[in-house]
C-alpha cells in the first residue's frame, strides 16, 4: 500500500493538459493555447483550428446559420483500399463530429453579411469530394443571388482520391460561379491556412479578389519532392510558405490570426459589392457604345453581336423596379 503524505500538494495531471509545439518544441498549457487563439506564445506557430473555432474567431456572436447540413457523401465507385470508403467517412464523422470536411452558411463580420465556407483538415485531410464541391458552389451561388461577399477559409490536401474523377469535376463546378460573381461585381475573399494544397488551391482558392494567408501556412499544388522532380530542378527552401508566395505576388497579404477578423472587416469595407447598374437611357454612359445601345433600344432592334453589347432587359427586382423597356415605351408614348 503506497504511503500518503498528509501535506503534499501533488495532483494527478491529465496527459492531455499540455501540447508540444512542432516548431519550437516548447510545452504549452492547453488553456493558454486556447486563450491565444491556438498560436504558440513562444514562436508564433499557428496550430490548425476546427470549424467551430474558426466561426467563433471570425464571425459575430451567434450570427452564423449553417446551410445544407444534411448533405453527406455516397460511395459512387465502391472504393476500397485498406478499408471501404464508407468506413473512412464514418470514422471521420466520429472523430470530428462533422458530416463532411466543409461547412457553409450565412454569417456576419462586424454587421456585414457574408456567405462563408470553412474547411476542417481533421476530416480526411479536408479533401474535396462531391459534397464539399457542392457546398462551395452553393456558397458562391447564394452570394451571387443575395449580392453579398463570399469568403472561403481553406485547409485541404486537395481532391478526394476515393471519388476518382468525380472529385476532379469539383474544380470546374466551384470555379464556374466565380466567373458570374466577377461579372456581377461581388467580391470573393480567399483565406489560405495550413495546409492549402492540391485541387483546392488549383481551383477556387487561388481565384480570390483578395487572397489572405496565415503566417507560415503550407500552400502549394504538389509536395516539394514531387514539384522538384517534375521540373528537374532544386527549388528554394520554403518556396511553399505563405511568406515566400507573398514576396512573389501570389498572396496579397499574410495576416496573423489575432488580426484576421479585423482585416477581413477592413477588406469588406474597402471592396464592397458593386451597385446594381440601371439599364436605362439616362444611366447609360456617353460614348459610341452607349449611343448605339440606346439607339437600338429605341428602335426596337438588337445590337450587332460583333459589338458585344447585351440588350436584354435587366430587372433590378423589388421596391417597385420597372423594366427598362417599359420606361422606353412609356417615353415614346409621351412623345
């Protein structure tokens, strides 16, 4: 029977009370790490965060409303490696409490509504399969429909190999709405965290109007060894870090996690959603194209396709908006 000393203050310390920093190897008390938004207080290493922690960090309190929470992956290829694909999905769900590697919804940053999608690397490496691609695409489509900015916080190893070519199709599906957003003047802010690689970087993550990265984040299409072997040259050290990409113009800014929310709010103020253009004769700018377009509407004809002007009426919708052709018709009747 062990001897108990009456005045000892020694207590059994749980084994998961401390975390070792992979960069400086210092031991960090977990509560201190959480208070410091999962950044090492010694060297500034940014630990990976869960989706829930990201939401608490970036969005206004209780402003986030998740959409399409019930979507879940199937097994279209009946894929089986060391174990069946459905078993891997179930194990990831038990581990993370998530149904998939990405969550999207509508939230607010300092009162400004945004459509936001967030990745969680713990769920099968944040890989993008059919469901993840669908969620990202719906995030962009909702931003386009409601004319609000879109933000994606990426943390992914790329396309999900268990879905084969179907996962590669998500690259096209997620980038197509960005073209329509760009034409409509709706900003897209891409936030790259550690790691952002593979098909995610090769598609929407690199197409942001503003690209923000966390310090020392791993960002690249393929691994360093594969990239070096492909071109047959030795690449510089750290060529896939956020700081290196900032120096070479691929990333617009590297922002510490503690300042990320305020920086996103500032970007939303500087890069607002473009106003809806009024397609009428009074609002048309003066110039040869404007004159030709206005003349074509008055005559009821179509502008030549070689000029590249779309004369289809555009309703702004709501608040008593009137079709531009109705305005022209009324003006003609008055004359």
